[in-house]
C-alpha cells in the first residue's frame, strides 16, 4: 500500500500560515524552454490538459518570444488555441509589443511580462539593457490594462546573479515598485539560480511590503539548485505569501543563466503543503501520473523527490 493510500502525509496545520495557496504551474513554459529535447505542439497541449485535469488552477501555456531565440516555445499560438476549453487559467509570457499582439490574436486572456533586476541577465536573457527592457515591459503592461487583460510581472535574479553576485534589495524594491505603478496584478520573485536562503527571502519580502507592496501581490519562484527551494517556500508562507510557482517533475531551469537548474517540483511542493493542511485544489496522485509521462517525452530523469519515492524504478 502506498503512502498516499495510507493518507500520508498526515496534515498538521500550523498557526499563522495561509489556509490556501495558488500554485502557478510552469512546466509548459519555464520548464520546456530550458529542456534540450523539444516536444510537439500536440504533446504540449496534452501536457496542459493533463495538468488541468489534476486540478492545477493556473498553467502558463507558452511564451510569445521569437522561435529562433527560444525554439521550445515555437507553436505557442497553436498551444493556446488548443487549450481554450480547459478548466484552468492559461496565461502566456510576452516579451514586447509584437509578442503581445501575437498573444492577443491567439486569444490570450492573461499575460505576463518579464524583467531582470540585474544588467547582466537582462543582456543575456532579453538581449537589451535594463532601461530598454523596462520601457518595453511598461508598454506591454499599459496595452494589456487598456484592453482589460490581467498582467503578471516576473522579476528574475532577485536573490543573486551568476555574473554580478549578491543583488541589492533596494534595486529589487525599486523595480518592483515601478511594475506595481504600471499596473501589474501580481509579482513573481525569481530565485533564478537557486541561491536564496530563508532569511534572505524574509528580508526581501519585508522590504517590499515596507515599500507599500501588499504581500498578497507577491509570489515566489524558487529553484532547488542548492536544495533550498522548499525551505524558502516555507519562509514565504511564514511571511504570508500565497502564490508559488513550480514545475511538474522538476523540469526546466533557465537557458540563459549559468547554473540555473532545478525548478521546484510541483509534486514536492504539493506534498509539503498537504502536510501543512494548506489547500491547493491539486490531486497529487494525478500529478504523479504526469511526471513519468513528461520525463519520458523529454528523455530526462525526474528530479521530484516525491515522484522518485513513489515511482521507484519507473522514475529513472
């Protein structure tokens, strides 16, 4: 009999933590964009549908970037059109005004924009300096708001940069505050290379809320490169965060950042949240069926510790 059949993990709610959180599933976008093996549009659509059937409330369905720049994101129009009927939100990432036009033409109902806190990663990831990237993102946010589309903002390299080292919290606050002024609905704080630790997470969140950004606008996008992702999520929960990003089977990372491996596996996050008695609406058993299927399609091992524990040899 499996641990899930035995009712494990046993819920043990902790005072002061949120009773419910929202998980943004990143595998179809942030996960796939970093994988060497590309999969077909039909398989991407199947992935989104499987995730929605597992109860995932938000599934980032693709990215309207240049296909020659990020080949795994080719066909995002077709993916979005192919999942219009799923019972989940399906936001898409757009890098500029042209990407926004493509996304709207494909029927996007929700978008996200992306900025780096550091100059080095802005050049590596967006091929432009921060000032240009900020101007482009502001234009997209304002166009989206004018058409009534919700907008999420991503901030990468919030906790450390592989070229520049530690990141000044004041710079994170400055850029986050600008994006809030533009009109983003929420902000996802990215630990792009996985170097954050719980104290730094709490310190950064405290600085942002002290600057007037409500905690319910903030999400955490943690990488597990150094084994700190769940500890950092817990620090976020203690600070009142209710939005977390994760990727089923732990797929992905970032193709433009050195050492940026190790997306937090959705299964591991859901297991911990279940144990804390925090509701997600996600069926962990269904997720564990997606993991081996996706990993096989990508010809890569599962990195989720929960999936490995349950699947044993099938996880290899």
